C-alpha cells in the first residue's frame, strides 16, 4: 500500500508521456479482455478445472511426475504445449492444473515454456517474414529450451518436488480414482482443447493455403467439438461431478485473473501496445540492441520476459525492431524469451511456485536466451 501511495503521489500525471502511458495501459487491458479472456482464458480455465477434477492423479504422476522416465515426461510436456499453441497467459491455468495434480516441477515447467514458445504457425511466420535462418533458429532453440529449462528446474528443486508429489499422492489416495473409463476423460479434454485451438485459429497472413482453409471453417469445427463436449458431459458425468468441475474452474479464474489484469496494466503502462508509444519508447529498446554484444542480448532477453506478446504478434513487432536497427542475435534472444514469459504471467507463476522457483525459472530463460542470441549472432554475422 505504501508503494502504491508513493507511486500515485510522485508520478507526474500531467506529463504527456505519462498520460499516454496511462492511456496505453487502459487500452491494452481492454484489448486483452476482448481478444483473450472470452476466447482463450475461459476455455483454458475449464480445461484446468477438468484436469484437477477428472484426470487420474496416478496417470499424471506416472507420465509427468519427478520419478517418470525423463524422455517420456519431457516429450509429453513439450508436445502437449506445442499442440495447444497458446500465449504466455492462456497456458497458465493449464500449467497450474497439471502441477496441482502431481506433475513434476520439471515437466510442468517444460509445458509452461513450450505452450507459448513452440507455436507452429508463429515459427512458420517467423521464417516467412523474418527469414528462414531466424525461423529455424527459433524452432530449434524453443524445443531445446523446453527440455533444458525443465530438467534444470527439476534438478534444482528435486527434494522439494518429491515431497510435494508424495504428500499430494497420499492426500488424494482415497478419493482420486475416477469411476469413468479413461476414454471418457480423454474425449472430454480433447473436445475442450479442440474448442480452444480452433476458436483462436488465426489467418496465416501469407500463402499457407491449408491453414487458411481451416480458418474459413473454424467455427464449424468449433461447433463440432462443442457438440461432442455436450454429449460427453450429459452422457457420462453426474451433476455432482459437473458442480465440482465448475467450482474448480471458478477457483482458477479467481486466483489468476486479478494478477493477469494487474500485470497487463503495468506492461501497457511501461511498454504499450504494438506500434504505440508508452512510458518506455520502442526506439530506446532498439537502440540498446543494435549490436551482438553480451549487453545487447541480455537487454533483449530481459525485456522479453516483461513484454506481453499476444499469439503471433511477436512477428510484426520483431519486424519493426529489426527495421529500426536491431541485431539478429538479440532478435533471436527476444523471440525465445518473449512469447514464453511476460509480466502478467510472472505474477501468476510467482503466486504458484513462490519467489525462489520463479526467480530460477526467469534466470534460466534469460541466460539461455542470451547465450543463444550471442551464438546465433556470431554465426550469421
């Protein structure tokens, strides 16, 4: 409260730059609410709620727990995130769901990183708009980082994570086993994932013909998935189970939405929307990342962890920064750090994992992105 009071008292609100930043914060929040809450976050909350209520905990621990085979656990986590292709905020309810259900910290973090970072269309657009080399480097770096980040986080906090998983397993042992066939739960979740993916399907802005054909039929596809969802819910699940599902969904929304909205306001106030000027002009960032030095790559990585990128918007933003003089190395660093993290998502991750694990995750993303940017910049320079 003291910090907020001092901020309100000391900020020169009459300055044009500050007033523009306030306007950008409000406009960014409105844009976020219109474009991401209804179509992205609400379906994600329902998926997360279904994970905590319907998914068998033993299955989660078997495939994603700290004792699961590493290749299986991290492959499942990375592929699951890639299939969803969501932004850094939409992946948060899903991450919380599998983490609370007993997934190991490492696989859960791999999923958290891979969802926004390993976005198939975004990688295709990066290659088409920003160049094949940068697109390939982004794809390779994102897949590699999903594995490495999760593995390192698991090693750093292995003892704590084993205790957490064991306690959760003992607590849920008496009531975790669901009475439904596995196929029922899989179909329920697959239908919700289908709704989430196809409802947010974007046009390719290029000549990817099959992608645009799917885009033209996306609402018909969504309707098909919705019909399948309604059939499964009515046919297989009781009123008590549905009530528990709705409550779990509500709990996720109550926990996450206030932190996300606060983070979006701060991000809008500092950096603004794409192509707009807020408190920190984009030209300042471009001026700091004009070389392939360690400092330039570090600034790009650190800025990426705070900036909010809606799905696919990182490509035109990077196109503008490259046109303003950004070096190829920092460009890759920003592409690897930016889509996977943002200030809004950091607040939610901190609330779930605590300060130590969140700081370790952020530092890993920054260090790996900086190293990748320097290596790539020297390779193509």
